[in-house]
C-alpha cells in the first residue's frame, strides 16, 4: 500500500489493523512513485518484545509493535530528507499557526 505523509510517498507493508486504521487517511493511488519502502520484519517485532519496547498494556504486542516500529523507521527516513518530527498540537488564528509542544510523560 502507498501513503503520502509530509508530502513523501512511501510504500508501507501493513499487516495489522492498528497501523492500517491510523494510516488509511494518507493512502494514495498505487500509480504514484514511492520514494522509499518501509517493512516491519518479524525479527524487528521479536527484538521489540525482548527489550520490552512495546508497552504491557498494548492492544496486541505485535500490532502495537508494527505501529511503533513503522513510525520509527519513517522518522529516520524523514531525517535523511532533512525533515524532523515535532509532536505538537496546533491552532490557526488570523492565518498564523501556533504550535504547542511539551515533554512527554508516562501515565
């Protein structure tokens, strides 16, 4: 399946519902040219489980693992294109965008 995120078209192998549902609104036609491919391997999922990278309260270890690892792989590719990830909320007032970002915290 192909997706456009941050104006980058990528091929993304999706196996589980969590990633599929969260990425669906970014899906594009298959005839668009991909800049790169992201595949989460069984070995990556197994390693994530071994080091407790996936939270204990996850929907499904493998499902959450695919989502988290695919995101991490995308962020690395984004850095290689001189982009960066900023997790924030935004509002637009009078054609000006305001971003609000803060430290992450565990609940």
